[in-house]
């Protein structure tokens, strides 16, 4: 009998961006096997801030965009991100910057 895995922050990230275990690993700079271990044992404390920030990005996008559009938007390079896609920004460890840029882009009170 295989162990029952409890949901983690990885689940909404994988669902929002439509990522496989390999894709999640690439996003966080670890192997597919490491992602499996995170699912079994929890995300290591030294990675939790990064995973939490990416989960916040997913949550924000989920409230602002139609779910089915998010994976395409996340994979499309944008001038606002220096020609990178959202996923590339995260892969390069720039998730904090990305979160701030996304928040500003949906801040209807600010002027452009």
C-alpha cells in the first residue's frame, strides 16, 4: 500500500502552471526526485520562503485571470519581465521581483 500524501503548497503551484514533477523541479532548481521527497516529508525550511512566494503568485493570478489562461501567460515572455516569462523569472530566483511586478500590474488604483 502506497503512502497517502497530504496536499502541500506544491499542489496549487503545479495545478496553476500545469507543471509535472519534472517541471516543478526545474522551477525550483531541484530534481524530480527531490520534489517527490518534498511531497513526502515537506518542503525543506531553506526552500519554504521561495515556495511560499511562488504559491502567492499563483494565488494572485488565480484571482485575477481565468485559470485556463494562466499556464500560457506564465510561459509567454514579456517586456515587463525583461523578455523573460514568469516561469523563467522564478527559475532564476527572481520570484520576489515577479510578485511585486504582478501586484503592481493588477493595482487598479495606481496610474500608469
